[in-house]
C-alpha cells in the first residue's frame, strides 16, 4: 500500500493489474480526470475515494467489485450524483455514465437501458415508439438511482404508479463479483431487495422496465407573484383534498429565485409561487380543475397548454447546472387545516430567506396501489410529500437546513413517520425510509447477498442482519 495525500492506496502493482483488466479508466487522487469522475450534480458531495473505476462494460464492474473485495474496501456507485449522502474517504467508486445504452421494445412496451443512462437518453427513443417512461421532473437524472429509490413521476405517477413497481428485470453485479440477471422469476429475493434498496445489494449494469402509451399531456406551470402564495396554497389544498382523477398530477412550489443573469427576468430575484400541472385527460377537464388557480389573478408566466411529452422538463423547470445544496422532506398521511396553516405561516417568512424551494405534491391515485410484485416502498400510501432544498455557500445552506428542519418538525403530527427515499437529507438512513418489518426483511437479504456490507457508500445503508 502507498500513501497519497493522507489516503492509503493499494499497491501500484495491484492498481496496474486492475487498470489492465478494465476497458474503462481507473483514476487515483491527483490523476487528471479524478475530480471530474468524483464530482456530481451536488457540489457538496465531498467524497474522496481511493480509486475511481469509470466502467465501460459489465465486466469492468465485476473487476472493480472483485478488486474491492480483495483489498477489503467499501464500494460506492455514482451516475449523476444528485442526491446528498455523507462524504466518505477510502473506498472504490464505480461511475457508470458510459453504460448508457437504450433499447426500446415497442411491441412489449418495455425499455432496456444501461445502468448509467439518464432519462434524457430514454425519453426521445421511447417517444419515437409512442411510449413514455415514468421519469422524474429532471431529464438529466440517472434512471437507475431514481427508479430503485421508488420513482415518483410528477407527470404520470398518479396515473400509473411508482416506477419501481414496473421494473421487469435487472442485470446486477453482486458482492461476490458475479453478474446476475434477476426478475420476479429468477432470484426473486434479490429482485425484491434491489427494488428500493438501491445500491445496497449490487451494481446495476442494466435495467428493464415498462413504458406507457403517452405522447402528450395538458399542463405546464402557472407562476404567481409571491404575495399570492397563501391563496395558491389554499386553492391547492381545496383542490387536492377532494376526489381527483388519477390522470391529474399537481404540485405547488414556493421559490426563492436568485438575482442572477441566468434566471429569466420575470423571476429574477423574486419570491414566486409555482403551480405544476400535468393532465392526461381532456384539455377542458384540466382547465376546469385548475380554474381556482386562474381565479387568483394574473400570473407572471403561464405555460399551461397541450404539449408533447418530450417537453415535460419545462413543467417543473428544475435547475440544469450543478450547485451546492442540501434537501429535506417528509411524507404526510393527511393534510388538515392545521398543517396547511403551518405551511402558510412558513410561506410568509420565506421571501429572501435561505431556503430556495419548498414543494407540496399530491400523491394518491395509482401510487396507493399494491401490485402483485410490489416493491418494498415505505412511501406507498402517503397522501402528500413535502420537500425542500437550500442552495448556496455553506453559511446559507446551514441556515436553510435549520429552517427546513423546523418546517418538517411542525408537520410531524400529520407525518407517516417515514420519508420518500429520493427526497431525503444527507444524514437520513434506511430506518427513516422503511417500516421496521420491511427493513428487517431487507437486512436479512443483505446478510445473504452482501454479508460484509461491501456496498455501503452513497446509499441509505442497510446493514446485514
């Protein structure tokens, strides 16, 4: 072993042997390309792995896992690095961005994509076949991490359910270095554990999942001046507490937008209430449902219209540039007036504060369904999810985290007691996202498939039973 900047590296001979075995690239600290591979969308990641293996084939993944096992090193996996996890030193990081193949089987309405694919890689080919995936709000997010964290589609979720429930099969390298194809029929125990356990049980090199016959939607964004935030929140509560068509998906976000040139002029430096809408029914029905919002008054911008599904990224208009941020969320079993009043009170104090966004999203519809091969998902059955993020230099982020903790604490009386895996904070763990019985089952699966807890970095770690 050799030492580099206080990191103890495997011997040069061992590293050279690994480099010779893989088609992709191997980086150590100080190498050109190391910082690029370690960095992710969230600039607060801060990982310092001993080695980075930028894999190009499933065989590369096997070589990296076998190397880590031989040298008693933990393994982490990264595609885009959107979600915050505690920073770690001294492990092997596998980056999967080159595994971005996409195959669309139109006859079966199924996509088979590589473990490093992003949603923008999938949406276009799927649309050419008249189909759509259950992707998230941002086209640049990785398919595997999003899906195996549950996969809450803000446009199609209430209509078709959780993305993870529609996974058909997975190709995965497990802790013994074996490449396995798993499904409900082939190794069903591992298949179940992978769906919601994310990278706790192996490195996914390929995922196959269902697609749906959607080529357009009626929706977009209604952006209101911040002084109308209370009216927007109360209209949202009145609308979403009642019976809604499963084809209708809706959320409200309170946005503190910075005074930066890249922010469009109508929003620059302003506090804004943003209503996000997607409807798969008729345009007329959608307009009837959003009429209470239109009655509030003039908008800053109105993008609601019949749109091709490929334009879905414009509904939430998520940031596209990497940034330093932290996020927190909570799931609500109900949303009574007291909870609404708490969010309204918060909205009054939000302008100019350290929190960049707070979103309230309606769940329900097909998201409540429990299919025959349901994934072990702790968020199932929740009525709403509240999520927030704070962005900026350390002092702003720290202050924003404190504010978000206060907000989620205020909502605790109506919480389910669990978090949605993809909307968690840096210090949240597996016990925060799964019911106790489900976590016990997953820990038993961990004991079987990864008894040494090799895969314990960049995830909500599930320890072996």
